[in-house]
C-alpha cells in the first residue's frame, strides 16, 4: 500500500512539473533563435524531421535547465534537459551543434547568439539512452549550423 502511494505521489510531481514547464514556455513565448537543418535528428526522445526550428528558453525554475524546440509548421516539438556551458573558442555564438553517430544525428548544444561578450554561453543537451547505446558501436562526429535571431 505504501508503494502505491509513493508511485501516485511521484506521478503527481511529474505532472505538475510538466504543466509548470509548459506554462513558463507560454509566458516566455518568444524564440531566442532559429535554425534550419536539411536532415532529420533526435532531440531528447523525439525524432524531428528536417526543417526550420525555433529554440525557446524556459523561464521556470533555474535558468537554463530546459529548452524547447518547435518546427516552423508546429507539428514537431521537444523539451530538452540541458546544462549551461561556455566555450572560449571552439564554437561561434549562435551555433547549433549536432552529434552524428553512424547516420543518426542528435541535437547536442546551442550557443547563444550575439551580443554575447566574452566566452560564448550556451546549453548542452543531456544524452538520451539511444545516443548512449549508439556510442558503443559508432564513432561520434560533430558539426554545427548557424542560427539566426528571430525577428
């Protein structure tokens, strides 16, 4: 019986977290960047088709713990758990970075567009289980695409 109550309490916490996150994204509502990709990719546990995407930053809780991707048509979207990162020189401000394992691409990181002075600030997406499994059998390469500031 105690286990049953623990499971229910855990589910309630998850549901509340999701609604708070969605509400916070609704408040921020303005994308912080856009990018276009010619290939399909994984963003967290969601497979995203090629196309133009907007990146939104959640204003819930700690800044920089969740970003949200949505394609231009509004048919595909994903929440991503991220960690704040800095880069002194390897990436340009505004870069969207993808990891490639075999023929499969994963959204990996996003660096904030200018006017960012000093080190380039950004967000590193946490790897999903599929990406971790592929790393055991495929060599990882990275490439980046430029993003633009939404108008």
